[in-house]
C-alpha cells in the first residue's frame, strides 16, 4: 500500500515538475507578457481612445519606465525561478524536508510581494505624468488585466466563465468591479 501511494506521489510530482519547467521555458521563449506586436510603443493607437492619446513625451516616459521596470524585475523573477526549481527538487526527493519546503514557499512569497510593491509604486510614479482621464483609463485597463488572478484555477468552473456566487466574499462576490 505504501509503495503504491509513493508511486502515485512521485508521478504527481513529476507532472508538477514538467508543468513548471514547461511554463518557465514557455515564458522565456514567448517574451514579455504584453502583446509582442507593440514593439517599444506602450500603447498602440487602437488601444487608447482618441481623447486619451499619449503625447510623445508620455510615450517616451512610459517606454523608459518599462525598461527600468524590466531591469528591476528580471533578477527577482530569476530568483523566483531558482527557488521554484529548488522547491520542486525538494518535493521530488525521497524524503522531502517540509521545513525547507515551507522556507522556500515563504521566500517565493516574499519575492512575489516585492514584485507587487514595485509594480504598484511604479504605477503611482508613472501616473503622475497622466491626465486624470488617462490615469482612470490606465487603472481600468490594469483592473481588467488583473481580473484573471481572481479566478480559481482548479475545479469544474475555471477561468472567465465563472458565474456569480462562486467567489470568496459575501454572497460569493469577489469584489472589485
């Protein structure tokens, strides 16, 4: 019985490792999260409504900001990747050290919080160059792009098709909008 359970556990951990490595490789190959056809322009004309168009100096400011953010985020993301590989390796061992696993999960969480704080502070700094209408438009776009994080990633109702009443808040509400 123990051997069968151990075999299933090893199979599950191998699948998790393959999925994690596949994701890491895909992210490295696919490039940045935003649309690749944009190049260095932060927003293409069809993205920004006519009356909210960015002035050339705003575009340059955002381009510089994005490059600055990329240079800040790359080492943190690389460190998260190393920690995740270490975590997967520990989980895959014959005698996983749960204390080390907990420590790695905590370290990954700290790095993710660092990324989140950096992104929020960067947006606050960037938004100083926006008009109130542009700032509201950008906030709305950020909310739309961040909504996927509020969706459950397991169970029969994954992704955007989720119906109201399946969330975490009162009456199943996820808040936000």
